[in-house]
C-alpha cells in the first residue's frame, strides 16, 4: 500500500472565494471539502488523494491568501497556506475569471514567483466564453499561460488533470483495474467485517473550544491546524496521516458539535454533518472534553452517538494543567460517566494538556488498546462455558408465566463485539436480563468501554401455526 506522505504534493492556492474548495472536490472525485458562497469558509488545510491521468497525488486545499497581521485569525490562516506552498511539488494558483485580475491576485502572484515552485495558473469560473477577456488579462500575472476552467460545471477539468500529471516529477503511473463482468457482484448491503490492512482510522470529536485542533497539532508536532481562543475555528473535518510505534494512523480533526437548537447557520450545519460523517467512518473516536468544565450534557449526547454507531471510544480530558482539585474532578467525571453511560462502562480516560504537551503521549497507546478491545473475539467454547455459569447464577425470568429457555451463544463478529443468543422465545428477553448478560460479557472477557451488541434469536414452534 502506497504511503500517502510519499505521493507528489499538489497545493491549491489563491485569494478567498475563487472556487478552490470546489476544484478540490472535483479533483478528488467526491464532496470532501465544505463549499459555500460565503468567503473564507476554508480555514485549515484540507487534504485528499486524487488519481489524475494515472498519477496518484496528495492534494491540499488551502485557506484564502489575505493580507493580515500575523497574530490575527487571517494571519494564522495565511501562514498555514504559505507552509503548504513551501512543501508543494506543484501549486495551482486560482483566480476568479469573472472578477478579473485583482490587486490581491497580483500581490500573491508576485509572492509565488519568488518561491521557486512550479505554478499552474487557473482562471476558474470561466463558463462558456463570457470571461474570455479576463482570462487573457491573467497573462499579466507572469505565471505562464492561464488555463480556463469551471470547477463547478466540470469544464476544462480533464485538460487540467493532464496538465498536472505532465508537470509532476517523474513517477510510477497507476493502472486502473476494472471489475470483471463474469464474476458475480457481492451484495453490497452485507457488512464485510474483514477489511484490507490499512491505517487505523481515528476521529477527534467534542464540543467547540475543547482543544481538539491543539491536540492534533501536538500529536503531529507542527502547527497543522489553525488554533486560537476563538471558539469554532475548525469548520471542516481535516484528515492527516501520522505514525506511532505500531503503524500508520489516519487522524481526522472535526468541527465542534453543539446542540441542534443552537445551530443557526447553514455553514455550521454542514460542519456538523461533516463531523458526524467522520465519526461514522472512524474505528476509534477520541471524545475531547474541557476538564475545567467537567462533563456537559452535550458531551454525553456525543458519547451516546459514538455508542450507537458502534465505535471504540477514548475519553480525553484536556486542559488538565488548569484543573485545581484533580482528584475531585476525576471522581466527579467518573461518577457522571458511570451513571449516564452505563452502556460504555469502563471507557478509558486519558488526562493531558494539549497546549503544553504534558500527558499527550498517553493518548495513542490508549487508542491502540481500545482498538484491540473493539476487535476482540471470544471462542464459542469459552463463551458457552461462561454462559452456562451465568444462567446458573441468575436464571432467565418468567415471561407470560413461562420461563424462557436460553440455549447457547456465539459471537457473530467483532468491530464492535456482537453476540447472538439462541433460545425458545429468546426475542422476549427483558432489557434488565440483557444488561445482566452484557455486563457479564464485559467483565469476564475484558471488554471495557467498547459497545457490545447482543442479538436475540428465538426458535419457532412448528405446531404454533397449525393450532385452531
């Protein structure tokens, strides 16, 4: 499997609202970056892989280039974009053909010429022939022949892909494999448990201003994400790659999740949707809390969503250095989790300060352990020996005056651990007894914190339908 970090790096740059994110989505082949008519939507570098004329590339969408003081939000956004350009093998410099060449375009084109980087000049939003004069005007930027295109309508994209592939350093081209029509296609609705080996998929979620982006920067050892005291800085889900002692990790930083009632703007709705989608695609989710504020009801709602989606979870208590009475705080959080998240009993908790880096080294080992538990399997023999003992200790209850006859259990799959219980009228098993069995499974087979699924399979009475 090709390491994405070894792929050629193509960076999309330009001033705000020239269509960089729309172009990014068009090249990666899916709606990966949030797109809005509001300028300045993109704040952090968005990364994805694209296959362009047989060449695999790492594509980065950057925040709009703007003149601003370094200590302001827009100054930090510009510094992030400049850092991406410094690493690029090819820069796609976008201008808005409908608006023509602006002073900002001229300023940043002059800056780009000094970077000694290959640049491909793109005149976006050039639908039809309406922007012909503006495209010709782009020659004045001194970046070569402008390529007219419309990312929104797909015009000129095929030609752009060829131009990018031709301008990249020499490398191996990928042959596209096609599916043989003679082979039957598997039912895509069936869940395939075993997937090809790849990086562990990890998402960082939480409420706004919990320190998620600061945590990601600390794990990477670089200022990859825009951070600051302003809540809600991260608007899109940003994926990055890193390695720990065990192997690769695909890490996604997400926008803060607020209560639905407080979400007013369409842009925030898109941000929240992207965060939830990242959570669903993850294997392990780090739920980040501001330890100085304790456990908020919204934190519990996010945890319940993680459990419903069947993801492994690690509870990350950030800003631990600012907590005065650590013992009392830890106990209060543990009590709240115990009473409100019984279905995730034993969830691993890590305390740290993302700002100073103290304790952050404990997080990825905890993530790896949670992932291992999430992948756990129990043999049928072990499972049923435990099950017989569980029945002896606490017999199944009476339902409609008759005792349920539970026969045996098997593990259907892992990720998360899922067990099937067979027996006469097993589908009528009360919730209290199901909780008894799930808690027993968790304690006996060391499955702390991970969601456990218990499915019930009753046996049909062959004479029931023939009764008059």
